[in-house]
C-alpha cells in the first residue's frame, strides 16, 4: 500500500511541477514582481528562514519543522494558483487571505 501511495504522490508531484513550469513561462517580469505577490513571497521566504533557525536552535523538532515547511509550501502554491487565474497578480482580498494563513503559520513557529 505504501509503494502505491508513493507512486501516486510522485505522479501528482510531477504533474504539478509541469503545470507550474508552463504557467511560469507565460508571466512577465512585472507579474512575478507584482507588489502584492512580492510581499507575500517575501513573508514566505522569511518564515522558511525562521523555521530553519528554530530547528537549528532546537526550539522545534524535525517533524514540526517539516510540517511548517509543508504549510508554507501550500500557501506558496495557492499564491501561484491565484496569480495564474488573474493574469499574474493577486487582488488585495487574496493577499489578505494569504497573509491570514501566513499569520497562522507564524504563530505556530513561536510556540
């Protein structure tokens, strides 16, 4: 059962990667650095550094760090999906929703 699950996860991961690569090539430089997207992605990058720091300091376990990184990855994926639906940028409402999700992860890092 575990082998089948790994095969399915690998296939889904490959499909997502190919889809993201195709969508990313259609974006212009302005779309990639749109101020709202840039702010969200900067926060995600900063949180990833905080997670690594907390893990190195022994404040969180390897499992906790992995879970937090997965949550950040899901937020980044959602940001890219939102941008793809709106010609390479996100709305203020979408930015607000993403920031709320990032706040939740941020509070979990501090625990």
